[in-house]
């Protein structure tokens, strides 16, 4: 949690409070991201993939922006149309443009779908207080 001029951290379940200066002096920008894939699988989705993960990807992209909407006869098949939409999404979000929905692409999709429940550590946020 962040307070005016201070940050509360939980270290081993114990809450400690530090000033922003103390945190920025100790933190070098490295962190561990714990993430649970929404489709239950941590595998990258790409051309030829079939299943509920592909359906989730297709619907999620369309929910983020109508520009990413596809017209698929089989929504659970990762086709060329979906590949192009993934590439467009990656380009728009400054990701490596490879047409594969790997971890980074899926994490950004999750963040955009539900931004209020996504915890983030960002330098601009720390610097604002």
C-alpha cells in the first residue's frame, strides 16, 4: 500500500513502512511476477492452437477493442485472422510482434480487461506521492 510519502510493504507477512526515498534507494527495479493464466494453461497460443484458450484469446481481444475483433467460423481455432489481430495488439502495446500469445501478451490482455483489480508496481505511481 502507498501512503503520502511512504510505502507499506508486506515482508514475510509482517507489514513494514518505509519512506519513498528508502524504497527507491533499496529497489533496483527487479521483481518477481506471480501470475495465474486465465485459461488455466501457461502455454503460448499460436497458429494451429485449438481449444478454450483460443476462444478466450479471441473474445478477450474483441472486448478490449473492436479493432481486434475477428470473424471466425471456428472460434476455438487459432487461424490467420487471429494471428493478425494478435500482431496488431502486440504492435499497439509495444510488445515483440510475433503473432504468438505468450505470457507477456496474455498478461497485458488481463491487465486491460480488468485494470482496477490488477496490482502494479510502477515508477510514475511511486514518484507521484
